[in-house]
C-alpha cells in the first residue's frame, strides 16, 4: 500500500500533467479526503483528486497537484468522503430482484427445481424482465456497483434496462436444454442470442454474451454451440460451473468426469470464459482452470446460503487464476451488496485455510475492482482509478463513528463499510446516483413495479401451493 499524504511526490498518473505548460481543461474535478485508486501499487491519495473529461479519467493524484494542473469546468470538493473505483459484480441475475425472499433456506437443487424454475415459468415474460431489471439496476447503483455480469432470459430486455439505467454490463442470455420462459429450445435461444450480441456489439456500455446455464442443464452440443458463438463474435461467455456436490455427482454419473474436466474436454474453457462458483474442485480441476486461463466469479454469500461449500479461492489466486467477486441473484444472496461479499470473502477463506493472514482486506477489495476487471478481460478500461481509464467511480460516506479514526482504508472498506455507505455512483463520467438520489430511474416508477409484481407473484404462489 502506498499512501500519499498532502504534498508528497506526485503520482505517476499526474506526471504527464506536472510538466504541462498550461493547465489542462477538464470537465470535472472531484476532490476528497481519501482517493483509493486500486491500481497495481494500491496508491492512496489523502487528500486526493480525480480529473475527468467526457467518460474518461484524465488525472488522479494528490489534491494540490491535480488541482494545480487542470482547469475544470466544474469542481466538487467532497470533504471527508472517500472516492474509489466502482464495484464490479461478476455474477448476478438482475431480474431476480423481485423474487427476493422466495424459497429461502433450501439446498440448491431443491431450490432450483421445486421453486425457482416453476415460478419463472409462470411469471417471467419480456415485460417482467425489463421492469425487474430496472429494479435490480436501482439496487446495484445504490450499492456502488458500476459493472455487472448478468445471466437471465429475454436478455435484450435486461440490456435495455441496464442501458437506460446507465450501468455497464456483460449480459448473458441463458441457454438451457429445457423449455425456458423465453424459448422452448436451445436452438431458438441461440439464434436470439446471436441477434442480441450483434445488436449491442457497438454499444459503449452494454454487451450481450452467451450464458449456457451449466453442464448439468445443457447438453454438450448446447455448450459447444454457445462457446462457438462467443468466439465467432469475439465476446466472452459465462456459465455456472462446479457449484455443488450434487452437480459433481450428476456430471460424474453422466460423463464419468468432473464438471471442470467435462467442460474442458468439450473445448469450452478458456481465457474468454467466466465460470461462476467453482466451489467443488479437485487438484486436477484447479490445474485445468489454470492451464485453460479460465476466470472465476466467486459468490461467497450464495455459496454459504445454499450450503454449496467454500470455493478454494486462495489456491486459485496462488495459481494465478483470475477471481472476481459476485453476489449471485437476489434470491440466493438476498442483497446485491458487494461490500458484504468482500467482508464474507475476507473471512470465510481465513476459516477454510485456518489462517487469519491468508486473504487480507486489500485483496478482497481487489477482487471487487481490479481483479474483477481482469476476470472480464477489461482491465485496461475499468477496475481502478487511473489516467485513461473510464470514469467509473463511487463516493462513500464513512464519516461515521464506526469508521473513525482511519488507520487502514481497506480494513474499513471490507469490515465496516456496507452498501448503504455509498452516497454517489458514476459510470463513464455520468452520475447515476448523486447524494443518494438516483438520476436515471424514477423512484415513483420503482414503487409501482414493486407493488404490481408483489401482488402478481403472491397470487401466483398461492395458486402453486
Ligand atoms: Zn448464478
């Protein structure tokens, strides 16, 4: 951790500006007591400043130096606030936002087959997906998430909502071998996926990608065709992998292999694949993930709640496997709070490894920012506050008795802060929430959505029971 207090040496990011003859014109200069960059060297500026033009960061560094070098159209002094990169949620199901609290306290397979799949068959249509996605985006923005990796049905509707909300997203269209709420066959879903991928390919914030649900719900043919589509259009792919002991037993029985080796044998795994969970792994599986360069989305809250197990994240990261944090959907995780995910990740691995020093707070923050960006292959654009990167940042209010005094910013971010600490959220230079007020989604619209679907789903559940 490199801590820069007041006027010390200038940042590398600011160097290009130090020698400039004239102040550089920028759109916005934000200064705050703590600027946590999450760059490779974990530079901290206290106080610090971030200069932004358009969607990009122009300079980051000590406040005195950055403000002397730029001429800003607007300046915002945030006083005691903290500024850090926006959080990257590497695995969620945004439209499940309105199903929170349904079918709690069940084991994964029972929860999926007896509860979630039948309920989805009844209530999920294009309109539900769009409106539930708006609700999900409101939650993500309000808890400091600026990028989300999604997996659901009618993904074009998710894309529409995410775009309207102003978030960044890699949005996975689910491919599955039984009748889904959107398509009866994987062939029809694949055709739709390709159309959506092409439609959103040039969008600066949103991409649609293939998301075969898993090895236990997709045939080898569906898995192969999904990855072939991703590679044809040069986009990543996401899937669930090795989430539970039941999945391992199921795949072993069907194919005589572990889920990881089954997918690897089909040519599915690779650096362009983000595999969610990877809880139940053998040494051989870990080696395969490393050799194929596959990235992992780690969802500690979901894994604990569904009793799936504790993923061997320490071993993965020691091998150089890219691991990003995620929440999973609001039914298996209940809150899309990446601060909660960081807190859990920093603790459960200490327990798993019987070693309190094994995954330090700063490493948990990396898994929600820079390492999550790397897991998406997007580390040159997002994941840290650095010159040239996208202006995806959040402002935290930790000026509370709980977080004072400040000895170690990462400790407070992981063990004290929570989603409600987020005061403002910016994506690509645009505020999506300012002083806790959403700017792109109307509160009245959300209220109407919550009420209407609350009634509809309660009626649907009453009919089921
Ligand atoms: Zn999931």
